[in-house]
């Protein structure tokens, strides 16, 4: 079974032109043609943390939303949400608080995919290197459901060295770095990444750099195709 995963920090719907335009973000989401998309910064930062994207438009576009809203008006948990294509079954959703200076978290879902159950975690790590390491270690331990094929992906905010270089933190994970994804207009840094357990085989990994994606957010989305090894 082959599934395509994507990750996209939508920057609260604000593009490189300074305009908040959720419609073009939704268009980029459509361009990705993925099965599961991890989204970061899906809510406004202050006040009610109102959702940036139109939930109705997403559901009408064939998406299920695996989320745990921070506040009633929110779509995500500290800005994190998972979009899951119809045809996959959302069986369980849980939110994860992370060691933090600023609001940070992760959302995790168990999904039914044919005869398989998989675990997918959307994350947005801290700007602080020490906290980022602690957050990554925490997620490496908590996002690997025993025996289940698992994937973690999101904005890792790591630009100096590959996160997870300390193999003790990531012994059960393979790192996929699709390429430079930030800033969107002229990407210099590979901030957005995916990790997977050995159940998967990497088929393809790339940065989605369409003209619209270069405008819609300060990050470009990443897209990774994985196949499950035969049982």
C-alpha cells in the first residue's frame, strides 16, 4: 500500500505579500494531491485563536479533519491539525503538549487504511535548540505506537544540523529531508521534514514549489510518498 503524506506550515494564511488569503492556501492543499496533510499555524495567534481556513470548504473538498481545537473557534491544537482523505478512517485523535517557551504542541491520529492501522503525528517544534531537542525526544517516544507503522512530520525549525543526529533519540525512525522549504520565495533552509518507522519504504520526496505555493505562505509544502512493506 502506498500513501502520500504532505506537511504545510500555512503561516496563519498570510502570504509573502503580507495578505491573509486562506483561499489560495486551500488551492495549494488541492495541488498537493496527498492522502494525509499535516498543517501548522492553522489558527490566528491571539484572542479566540480563530481558525484561518474554512472548515466547510475543506470537508466539501473531500477532507476529514483530525483535530483537537485549543479554543472553540480554533481548528487546531496550538495550530496543528491533520487533513485526512475520505477513504481513510480516523479511529483516534489525541493532542500532545510539548516542553515550550511559546505555545507548541502536536496532534496524533490513528488511521485505518485498508487492512492496516497507522499512526500519524503532526508537529511544530520550538525555535529554541534545547527545547527542540526535548520536544523531538518526547515525540520519538510517544508517537511510535507499538507494532504500528508510524509517521511524524511537520515544521522542525532545525536549520543548523539534521535533527535526530543523536541516534539515541531516533533509533526507531528514519529521517526524510525533502529539501529546502523556507523561505518560500527563495528557499534556503530545510525546516520541514518527515520521519517514519522501518515499516515503510521511501518512494519519493520533494518540495512542492508551484507558483501559488511560493505566494501563499512563508513555507513551501513538502510531499513524501511511502509504501508499506509486505507483512
